[in-house]
C-alpha cells in the first residue's frame, strides 16, 4: 500500500512538473512571438518597421521588440513586470479609476478577463529615449536621410509624451515604408497582389511613428502585462510624414510603378446614401467639432470604405492648408488610361485565376460602350463607389443596353437612382508628377495622423486613447515645428 501511495505521489509530482514546464514554454513562446519583427500594420496601407539598427541602443526598438532593461540604467524604476514606469503626465481625459472597479484578476491561464482591466494605468512596453543622433536608413531600394529618421523619432516621442495607455498595453515603434517590390510584371505570377506591391514604387518616402495598443493581455512569469499569443489584436495611433496609403485605396489596375491612382473616401456630417446616419460615429468624442482640430482637415473613414474592419479617424496637416498633391481624373483621362492599361489588366486577371472566355475582346467592346455612354461627359470628373476597383471584369460585363453596367462610376459626388436612393462616389485621383522626387530628401511636405479603435465605444481604455488623440495631442505645436514661419525652440507640451 505504501508503495502504491509513493508511486501515485511521484506520478502527481511528475504531472505537476510537466504542466509547469509546458506553462513556462507557452509563456516563452508568447514573448518570443510578440518580440518578433513586425512587418506590417493591420490595414492594407502597410508601413515597414525598421529592421536595421540606427544605433546599438535603438536596435530592438526599431524592430518593434521590447527593449530589455540593463543593469546600468540609473534612476529608473520598474514594476514586477520589468516594465518601466511612466513619468509622462496622463491628463484628465476620464475621471474613472481602477480602484472603483476592483483589483486586477487573472484566470488560471494568467489572462485578464473582460473589462476588469479597462481603467488600469498600464503604460508602454518601453518609453523610447533617443540619446544618439538619428542615422540614415536604407532597405530594398528605399533610402531615408538622417533628418527624416529624426522626424520619426520626434513623432514617436511626442505621442508618448501625450498619452500613457490606460486599459491597454502600448508598444511604440518607428515606421518607414521599405517593403520589397512584387514579382516582375513579365512573370507568370504577376497577379493583383504583386501589382499592388509594385505600384507602391510610385509613392514618396513615408516615415513616422506607430503606436500599437494591445487589448487582450496576460500576466506571465516575467511580465505583469503582456499580449496574449494568438489574441494579440491591437488598436493603432499612427503619425506619418508624406503618407498616402493610410488614407487611400489604390486603384491597382490603373496604377503602375510610376503612376499612382487612388480614391480617398471620407465621411462628411449629414452625408446621405450608403453612410447616412453615421454622424454619431464620425463625431465620437467631438472629433468633427473639436476646437483642437479646427485648423486642420479631419474626417472619419467608415470601416468598409477601405475594405477594413475598423473605423478610422484621420487628421491631415499641410502647410498653409494646401491640398494634397493630387490631380482629379476626368472621364477622358480615365478612358485613355484604361486603353493603355488594358493588356496589363488582362494579364493581372489571368494570373489571378480569371478564365472568362474572350475576356480581352469583351473588355474592348465594353470600353467602346463606355466611350459612347459618356461622350458628353468627357470633361467631367470621375467618382467611384467606395471599396470598388476598376478591373477588366467590369469592362467585360458592360451591357450596351443596360446603363446600370456603370453602377461603380458616376460623374457627380452624389446621384439619385430611379428608386430615390442616393449613391455616394469619391473622386478618382492621380498623384502629381514630381511628388516622389520632391519628398526624397526633404522634410515633411504633409502629415497624416490616424487612429483606429474598432467599433466599440464602451471600453474605457479606447475612450481614453481617443480623448488623447482628439483633445490632448498638441497639433498646433507640430504644425509650427514643421510648417511655421519661425523656428520653434520651446519643447513639446501636450494640450
């Protein structure tokens, strides 16, 4: 009997040891997964995280990983997670506190459950501290000057000086566009996705800062707060200089590596049609009417307008409120572009799996019908439905007797159909010639501030983040710093 008890005891101890070892491996896997280089943001407007070190101290930050605390860091305090405590002010965007909602509790897996964590002062994985001068960065044929990388450092620093995440775990990284090009256009694998990549070569240098705020958190053996492996979804607060992708949808079949066509969907208060009744979403936390944003273009992008699952809040800052460097495309210009691109459009469709009989001939016939249909509108501007691209299938399916064949295109921002419905279109745009070259070595020509927080408005952490984005970030200071008539010497301070 004693022998049996000893065997059972040894077996139980062995099982506990195996379970503990598995838990430790799982936690190590979680941290390793999060510490890997982040290649893209969640939206299709991808910005490559800097991989090559600009200096030894910033190496891990630039790759998007948490910087480990060294033993020689004097005067810094850390919590039991090894996470540096924040010294930047948090502001008073919300009166709620974690104390009112009870202690932070994890389940048996170490996961924080539900909204129990939403008021906790969690902060950043690492507060960036750039002690060395910025250095140039080059990758995949993209070249960024030291001064452009210094701008990236400044933008990251200003976000962190403005906002300390509450109910979310923040990770701040520098961001540039430096992705490799797609497959060569002559290859058999040159499909829609590869064309989309190659067309980005027409874009100017874009650089800035990306703040990711993780919502699903766990407590590990070494970290008080850490993203949960497999559930590490995050919200984004991003500021990019000379960026187009964050606020546009590329027209892949019209674009090429030296010509960039796109639409820029945006909501205006009281808009009719597909987005009617969304004023509350657009004006969340007084975004549309904020005094802090009154001097700058700012708008809401509905979640489906860019084929994403998030609502976007955008602020666009240009010198002297000048428009972004785009030309609006007319009907005659669109037809000429389609004629030029038709062979490439056919190739892209075929390599993407399209096998419609006589596709090219049908598309040519559809283009001829299009010319006839819009013969009196050649000088009018083109407006496209949000989320729609112009591809060869649309041209091939044009019916000479059916005007609804052009449901995706109109020559006014809003039109009414025979049933009294309002159809909304957004301008078809082309990036002006010389913009890429003008932005190659210069400072910011414009700035894009973008935040997405999902559709939920009942999480205190996301509400607090939005409040900081709208009311606390000092947009006027940033404008004066980059575009003001006099040199700014005072340090950044939030509103």
